[in-house]
């Protein structure tokens, strides 16, 4: 039986992971990326054991590990006093419990190892400068129409084109991004410029009333990835990111601990990002077209699962297409059924963490201690994270 030809809109992490797993199983694949080069925002990303389980299955984990930073643990610190609580171990303890490590990774490195693996199988699979315009489909095929007037026809189309997905709009109508009121200040800080006590292989989450700061090493420990998020902002419209200044970041985090301001002082530059989402969709597929990753389940970054869930999507979608290759419409329905509930549980869990990271109780030392010791005790942590980290996309029910 002929293997379906799969078109993928979007050459980011989700699009390339999907292309790779399909190519590894004999599918014909064409990826259409609107940019002139494959690129990711130069920032950090956390890959938990469920994501590394996928990357190992794809054959790229070892290469990514060689480029990444071993992360020994996570900790909580209080925004103004710096009081510290250990959250959980992430090194050997994570491997012992979940079978795979927890890594902090430079996003462009993850994209590069996926792109290299795709190109090793089919150097012609990725098409750049290919901006999607519209989609048409029949009972027998689907066609992706590009802005330059060209078109590509296949058996399946996967919209892996992110929060502002053209494929989602084509299927379900245009929906403006929903601004959360939160703005993220992002920076990459040379590790050697920071005080020695801060240059540790630890992922740290500073929590405070109305905001939090996350930082962890990337790029083999040479760079500290900094993300500071504050509530109560306005944002007029697109574009959804803009440059920010060091002084403005100092002002935004006034009253926060000196270690936070030390990082701000040593940042070469900042970018400000509006954190946006979109309403949950009751379904992701329509005929021969489906969505994947941020195109269907965009999330706040408060569980560190956005990219990881995209990797899971890729494997489950591949399995469904492989097992139901004779009926791709049914295959997409099986994929959606297998992923939708888990994805939206994750989105809600990330939203719930806003109240843990930004709680008003964190303004007062004793209330903060009581709150953190209740919300981050081991049973509560296990309830929030074990169901995420133990998932196996290769064996989950489809």
C-alpha cells in the first residue's frame, strides 16, 4: 500500500520533529517554512524526561546532550529575601525515577539537531521562503497554496506553524491572540560575568507577588538564560515582542533581590514578549488537515512543557498515520483523540501555576514560607509533575 505524502506547514521544533519521525518510517515528507532560514529565538528551553524520551527515540538525544547543560536540580527562591527551598533533583535522580534526564537547552541547538537529522535522510524535504496562504482539500488530497503562487499537494497537511498559525485560521477562522496581561523579559547572560555563587547547574525559580524570574544555564554552561515575568501589563497589538533596556528591566523588578539585579546588570540586551494564548479548540482536525503544538494548544510557559508536548504530538501523530495509513482522515481523528485531553490538562496546569508563582501571600515572609512549604512539598510536586514526566509517546494508547 502506498505511504501517504505528508505536507508540514512550519519548520520549527514541532514541524521538524514530525518530519523526522515520519521520514524514519518511510513517509514522503515536505516541510514548508516561511523564513529564509531555519531559526529559533535564541533563548533557553527546558526538556523534561518525557521530552528526552522522545528525542532518544528520534536518535538525537546524545547529540543534544553534547551541546547542552547538565541540570542537577530545581529550587525556589523568594523574590526579595532570596530564601531558598529545594524543589527536586534533576540529575541522576531524574534518570533513576523517570528513565531520562532533565536538560536545559539552547533552543537553536534543538532545532539544529532535528534539522541535521531530517537533512541526513532527505536533503530536499525542507522548503524555505514558503509562506502559507490558504488550504484546499478534496476527498482524495489536500493542497497547500503559497504566497508566491505555487502550491503543493499531498495526502495530509499538518499545521505546525505556531501560535499565529495560518492553518488553524484556515480551518477554524481567524482568532486574535489573547494577551494574558503578562510580559516576559528575556536575556542571555555570559556566565563568566556573574558572581561565582550564581554560576551553578541549577534551574532557579524566584517567586513573588505578581511576578517570577526563572534562570538556568544553557550552551554547555557558558550562558545563563534569564526570563522575568510580571503581571498587570498592557500591550497594544502586534508585533508581540520588542527590545527592552537594562534600566527598564531594573525598574520593572524594583525591590527584587540583589541576585536578580546582578543578572539584569550583566545582560547584554533584553527583549520583551507579550505572553499570549488562544481559546481551546474542541477539535484540531478537519478532513485531511490537523494541527500540532502551539497551533492547537498554546500554553503559558509555567510548566516548561510547550516544546515537550510538541515533541510528544509528533510521535503520536506518526504512530496514528502509520497504523491507519489506509484512512488518513481516521488517523488524524485518532491522533486528536489521543492528545487533546492531555494537552489541555497541561495548559490548565500551566495556568494554575500562575497562582503559585505570583501569589499575593509571597509579599509577606511568614505567609510566603507557609505557602511555599505547602505548595511545593513532595506530594504536591509529584501530583503536578509525575503524570507529565512518566508519559511515553511511543507506547501511549492511540
